[in-house]
C-alpha cells in the first residue's frame, strides 16, 4: 500500500491522508447514485399513498373535527376556532410543509 500525504498550508507540515480524506472513486459514486435514482420514485410513491390514502384522509378529517369541537367547548367563537383549526391542519399537511422546505432550498 502506498502512502499518500497532504501538505498543510497553515503550518507547513505533511500529513498522512486517511481513507476518509481521499477522493471517492467516481465509479462508486455513479453506482450509488444509480441505485438511489432507482429507489427514490418508489419511496415517494409509497409515501404519497401513505399520506393521501382514504384512511389517512379520514383520520385527518377526524383530527380537524375533534380539534374544532374542543376549541368551541373551551368557549372560543366560530371565527377563532376556525382560524386555529386552519393553522392546526396546516401543521398536519406534510405535502405542504415539504413544498415550503424545497422552495427554501432552491
């Protein structure tokens, strides 16, 4: 095995490079990216099915109804309960949150 060194500009010393310091093999990177690109569409489809299935929609609606009723029972006006329920539902909307996240990183 050959020894690989790197020059440190700050202190003028030579340092042995570890396996982690070396540039990864481009073929390995390509292989990893090919596998990832094959897997991601399936994972996104599964996630979408999980989030937007009829069962998920039913649970989402039940959560909204319970939240709204509890606010009304606590003495809030219709307008206050509606506004807070909208805010609550927006925190449960994973798709919307992911969209905001991806828009921030473009």
